[in-house]
C-alpha cells in the first residue's frame, strides 16, 4: 500500500490536529524518509539523525495545532526538522572549532563542480565535515540562511560564519576531487 496515494498530507493534518494516533502514525510513515534526509544533512551520523528526527516529530505532534496553513504542511514539518537539528548542534557546540575570519583570506577561495558525484556521496562527504562546518554549510547552501541569520542563530560572528563556509567548501572540494580522481583512474586504468 502506497501511503502517499492513500492519504493526503491535508487529511493527515486534520487527523493529527484532532489527536488521532493513527493519523500521526500515517503522517510519520508518509514523510519520515524525506525528513530523515534533511536530518542526515545536519547530523554527524545516522544515529544522531535518527535522534533529531524523533525529537522533531515529537515537536510536530505537540505543536500541530499551531499550524496555520500559511505555506505547506510538509514545509512546516521540514522547518521543525531543521530547527531541531540546529538546537541539537547548539547543545553540542562546545566542541566546535571556530576559525577566525583572517584565516579565510589565507585560504584560496574555492568552488567545485559535482559532475559525477551522486547525492548519497555528497551527503556522506557533508556528514564528514566537523560540526561547525557542516552546520554553516547546510544553513547557507541548502537552507538559504544569510551569514547574519547564521551568526544570530548559532551565536557566532558573521566572520566566523563566512570562514566556516569557506573552509567547508574547500574541504568538500578536496574530497570531491579525490573521489573524482579515483573514479577517473578506475575508468582509465
């Protein structure tokens, strides 16, 4: 049975707002895999992503009565996933390495091309970034936050946000080039 065909998000919303446990279960089954992908981008590993997913769904079910149909319900759920990931990051922030903005100018500015790289490979590479780099990269590149918004949300300076983004991009570029170089050598060797 395909849940997406059987249930609409709107019918599940109405059931969840009434506190219907079956509607909550079906909502979870319908959107959990998409939301897990969001959590994986922010988490250091799949265990942390699962924790974020579970915490976020608890918030969804506790706050579903607050949803005002301003935008899509799925988008609202996604925002809760992202915010929960950010909260988890803040709790673990003590181990974050903040790079001073002056270090960024010493680094070559980089961009990269993702020709042969598959989404799952990029996800794995993003997860390998340190917590600070991963968080800033996701917030800026994926979610579209500005450096000012990132600095306010994470309690770091705008310069630190820019620095961490630059460093994250440089690290990802190195890893991608290494992968693409290996793939090229495999195809030509």
